[in-house]
C-alpha cells in the first residue's frame, strides 16, 4: 500500500551500545525510499554529487548516506 507523503522518512535503528568502533547507526529505509533509490541506481549506479543531492531532497535521507 502506498505511504502518505510524510512517511517517506528514514528511521534511525535502535540505539547501539556505546557506538563501539566509531560506527554510525544503520539507516533504515521506508518502502517508498527504497523503491526510489533502486530505480535511480538502476539508471546510474555511480551517481554524481548533483544526483545524490537531488535524491537526498526527495527521500529526506542525508546525502552522505546515498552512496
């Protein structure tokens, strides 16, 4: 079922114990975000900064997480 427009946001994973090893938290994607990212990467598996910034704006995921 399609998600309402406001639900296409990344949800942080459960807090980890003390950020061991300096790792950042795993990003979880909604179904709508995942579909958009998959379609974009099928067209261009190596997106430039402009496309990553555009995807960031559309998905509300930080550009640094779109790789």
